[in-house]
C-alpha cells in the first residue's frame, strides 16, 4: 500500500511540475493600461496582466502580450455572452492630444478557433485610428477614478 501511495504521489508531483513548466509567463501589462476604465461608448472595463473584463459579463483571459507590436492574445471566457471559448486579438495604441482619452483598443479578432489564428489576424491600422479598426474607430479609453 505504501508503494502505491508513493507512486501516486510521485506521479502527482510530476504532473504538477510538467504542467507548470508548460505555462508561459505573461508579460507585464503597460502601466497606462492597468486599472479601471470607461470607453467613449460608456462601457466599463477592469484590466490586469492576465484578465480583461468588459463589464458586466465579458471576460478575456490574457495568454500573452506582444508589447513591441502593441497587441495581446486572449481566450474568451466560456461563460461570455458570445464567442465563448474562442480566441481574441486586441490591438492597442497610445493617443496624444486627446485627453482624457489616453489610449485605445481594437478587437482585431474575437472569434478565432486558436490563439495562433487570432495572432495571425492582420493588425489594426494605427496610422488611421478613426477607421483603423476594421473600418471603425479604435475604442478610446479613459481612467475611471
């Protein structure tokens, strides 16, 4: 019986270590994007390194940040009102001269079947933020105090 328990314990530890090793670290969120926000449509958000909440019921679990190219890849929460369990690419950019709107985002892809498919989606057009999000403007974000 002790041998069986030792084998079960060893397999459990191996599984935990193996699964932990497969988890890729998430890059640190840009400071200006962390916190509570409202967009220019009146929608509220709470954003952290690993979670993008679009209130009241939409959650994106952030898989990775690409800070150099200004986008993130996320898995849609299974309980979202739409596209649950699929993948999203969110492109973002800083704004100047638009205070209190300091940055904006674009849901470049929101229903990809894999994270690779979402990531391969063409980037938003940051040169033309008023129509660079699939023909629409970037959603502008303002800090909620």
